[in-house]
C-alpha cells in the first residue's frame, strides 16, 4: 500500500501489488478512510474499498468477496490506523 492522499481526517491508500491468494479473486485498487473525533479518545472511522471482482457470477461470489473486503478493511484499521494498546473498539463492516 502507498499513501496517495493524506490530509486531516482523511487518508487514501493505493494498492501497489498483492501477491496473496486473495489476488486471484479481487484486483485491489484503493482504500479510503475518513476519520472524525466522536468524543475525546474515540474516533469514528468510515472507509471504502475500490476493487475489481475477478470471479463470476456475482450472485455466487459477490457475498464472499464483500466479506473478504470487510476483513481487509478491519485489518488495515487495526494495523495501520489504530495506536498500539487501543485496538479494542467496535468495528462495523
């Protein structure tokens, strides 16, 4: 991942490459994160992933791919955007 845009309350990661198994199913493009303070010490995170689906039909593979995208977004939040020791908040996908 490369940070392609960063400003207060927003960060965009562009996907440079993916050699994982999921690359057979999805062609990642970017992840966008918007951050806003909810109350002192708590941040509301809204995120969006752009990708191309590589498997058809969508009615069969779409739900599994959306599930994988939610897991990837949660992983990015946990590893790149959450300070150490504070990774216990709620996640909504």
